[in-house]
C-alpha cells in the first residue's frame, strides 16, 4: 500500500494521512473498500495505536474515510477535495485534531484569539506558588497512589462549593478527575455506545464532539439561541431520535458565550423526565460568572443530571484538576471506570489545587478576574462591531464571543490565512457536530487586545 519513513522529520500522522490520500485519489483503494484496522496498521508499520487513531480521525474529518460502528473504516464514495480551502490543496486539514495539536504544540504563537484558556498572568499564579511552598514543607507521600475518588479534603471542599450553588451532594458523590476532559470522557464511555443518538449543543464544545465521534455516537445538534435553546427544535429532535443523553453547557457556553434562561433549564428537565434521558451539564465556566444562577443540577439535584466542572480555567490549566458529581450508583461506576483507565488522579495536583482554593486571596482573585473579563468583552466586542462583525451574544462574562462577518462565507479559509501569519483562529466548523463549513469564529476575549489581530481581520474582509 505505502510505507512510512520513521526517520523523516514529517510527523507520522501526516505521513499516514498523505499515504492514504494518494492511494485513494490514484484509485488503488476504491470507494467502499475497507481500510486496515487501527491495530493492524499500527502493528504492520511499527507505530503507536494512538498515532493511527489520530490519522484515521483526520481522514474521517477530511472526508476520505467513513467510520462504521463495529465494522471499521471504509473509503468514502465521493470526490475528495478540501472545499473549505480552495487553492490550497488537500494537504492542509483544519480539522479538530489539527486544531488541538496546533494549540498544544505551539503555545508560543504570536496571537491566539482562537484558544480556550486564559493568559498566565490572568490566573491564580501566586496562589499556586504559595500552595507549592506549603506542600514542600509537608510530609506528602510520593511513593504511592492517591485515593480512587480523589483527595478527600478537596472533595469535601467541592461538596461545600456545590452547596453554595444549591446542589446538595455528599462527599461520596464527588469524583475528582484529570481536568474536565477526563470527566467528560468517563461519562461518555459509561453512557454511550456506537450508534446511540446523543444530543449536543449546536454549535458545541469541540473536545466533547471529538470524543463522542470517536465512540461512534450519532450526534444530534440542538440549536443554541441567545436565550439558551431552540426549544421547539429540541422537542422535535427528542421525539424523532429518542436520545439516551444530552450533553450541554447552559452557562457561558463555548463557543457562543450564551447563557440559558431559567425557563429553558426547566423545559430541558421536563423533557428529560418525559422522554427518559440523562443530562450531562458541563459547567466549567461557573467560576467566571459574576451572577448567581440556577443550574440544571440545582433544579434536578443529580437525579438525571451529571454535573461536571473544573478549576483549570481559573487556577491553572497545567494542574489538570476537575470533578464530576452524580447520583451514588452512577458515581461508583464512573469511579471504577476511572481506576480501570488510569488508576487514580494525581493527589499532588489535587493538594496543590486545594491549597490555592483555601488561600485567603482566592475569592478576591475571582472577583478581579471577572472584572477583567468584563472589560475585555467590551473592548473585543467594540472592535469587532467597528469592522462590521455580527456578534451572536454579548454576555460580558466568561471567555468567548461568537462572531461572523457578512462578507466572509467560510471561516476555515480565514483561519488558514491567519495560521500563515502566526494567528490561531477558531473557525466555526470545528464546533459543528457535522463539521459543516461555517462563517462563524470563536474569539477568546482575553487574547483580543492586539491591534494587529483586528488589522488582519479588516484586511481579509476588505479582500473579499
């Protein structure tokens, strides 16, 4: 078929994608023919299974492969052109995995308005340093594993923090995870099987969408509105598809920044009860919200809702400490799955997060961070509107603005041009359940202070 050069400077993932692209376009692999399984290919070419998974996902995203649950990967029977990037050829793929790799392998990019974290000097760095100094003087057992559910004092603190949000849980209903991403992955693997209909926000959280695609779920997009959800569409989709679960982000949603109104939260729970499905509430931006708001979990008290959150957005993304809360039976299943997949989470990181959260300056830090974000929202929104962008919602809180320009039809092409100029943008198709082309862009307001960004956007608008 083709061979890989393990000594080449070209990453193996790109070699695999390019190899399959060439054999498919040459006709050596016909439409409908089955590709080698991930394990077969990895064994035959002496590469990691994870490398092949990454490459196959890119081939699916680019349209070369179709994934069939329980059957494998097959050559997709349609012309393979990168319609989103005319003139650039099929070597470049602005798919979800490229985007994630680009972020995490190139943190020194000059401008990162498409990223999903806060700048280092916006985070609670001094609190983390104080916590580290305290840990250095304590007798921390570095020779063993932590508790399966996580560091008990931090779980107790999470219980108390949830009580402030009117979510009543016991410590035994709290599971600490390696960031919210692990929490989402554990829940998805526990609840979702290949072919299951799963409701997701449209547009939605890209890490979640990638995870669900990998599991073989049928993603059913529920349109977001400024007030929360298109409730008529939500009910119609539920009746039509009979989903098992709804993964949603009601508060300060990524990418739109929208906040679901109380009436919308009530309706979601009414429909969940009526049609017997679970709801997974991703509330990772709760600490960035200056307003006390009800959540799906507070309305339901974890009967049907699984609640996920994280400290990565406000303390530091590097410490990777998140958590989930659920009804006791489901929580035990998730704790067992956590042990199976990765044993325990890092007690050292959890102790460090606990020290930062119990620091006397933590709440002052949160107040200042919210104020700084509100100011950044005003500045970014003003500058985008000035050059003709339309903004979906202006929450003046959280991290994101979702915007488009009437003269720009495909944000993927704009993102490609931005990457050439060392600018990481967040094109809208990455947030689509179907990876459909989109004119929308996600902007991280904390990284929108450079005038050069808006000069670039203005120049591209003028060039259309």
